[in-house]
C-alpha cells in the first residue's frame, strides 16, 4: 500500500530523515519508534504532505504522491493525527468531524448525511455522547484525542498515521486506545503509529521500525526488533524494564 524509497529531508544543515525505505501492506499495523529527534514525526509529515522530502519518493497504492499537497493526499486515502490534540476551538465536536466527512474525500455527502456519519464515528471512538455539541475549547485532553481520531476516520482513510495517540493517557485509557486501534485495523485500515510506550507498541504492532538520527536502524517483527542489540543500545536500554 505505502512504499518509501530513500526518503530524505534536510532542514538547514540537519538531515532529519536520511534515505529511509519503508513499506506498509494492506491491513498492517506498523509501529515507528526511536529517541526524541529521531525523525519520526518528520517522516509522517512527509507521507501526509505537510512537508516535502528533499529527495526520495513516496508511493501510495501504486501512485507517486511525493510532494503532493495534504488535501490531495487526504482525498487519496491517508489521514493523520497530531502530537498536540488541538482542534477548531469554536466548533462543536460534531461539527469538527462533519468537516472531515464533507471535505476529507470525494464523496461530497449532504449535511444530513454528514451529521449522521459524524455522530456514528464519534460513537465508534467512544467519544462521550453528551459532549457532541460541546465546543472543542471546553474538551479535556482525552476527549480531544478521541475527537482528533474521529476527524481522521471521517475521511474514510485506507492508511491512518497516528502520532503519539496515547500520550497523556492513563493505563486504562491507553488500553482502550489499543483496543480501538485493533478494531480500526480489523476494518481493513492500515496504520503507522508513533508511540513511546513500548507496552503499547509491542501489544499492537505487526512490525516495528526504529529510527535514530534520521536513519532506519531496524525493521521487523516486535520480538526481533526489541532483541536487536543496536536498538537496545540506542533506544531501549534494558528491555527487561518493559
């Protein structure tokens, strides 16, 4: 589904991403981990079109999408959440998701259908039903995280890019997020997820990719990756801690 070839991003004198190759198949969950500053978010921003690579290519469903604008990439089937859970502060949760339904793909539903889909998606991500008409500026972090995920799903993506979805959540909320990620994958949506909580990554990923200083240093099934000595030295430390 997704194929990256020698993707590179230079920012000033810094090489944030260095010749990264990556493939994601249909229905796969791939975890993306590494130290802070490893280039993980930059890579997701390249895939989603927020920034363009300095070199290399990004292909999606057999089409070269390198450097396309984010709105075009979204309509082709790639949606992204962000580290900081922000949204349109003066819109309600329902209205925010309706925007994704109406503008996130080429189906162009009417307002009544958009409202129906928005409420259905909010329920799917366990957003509190009593807060669908609440202004986004009055939502807490957990609710904003669920809203952001709902807005991404509203575009009916084939590939979902999740940037630290469980950051700031307690263990119970993180477990609920993991269950939700699995349910999304079971619908046939592929997922690339950045996460620092190794118990989450280990529990949900089919494969794990590790970046360090912009370079891919490991790519394999979870058990292989966490026993890779370079990964242990660079990122994990004593894996027994997990």
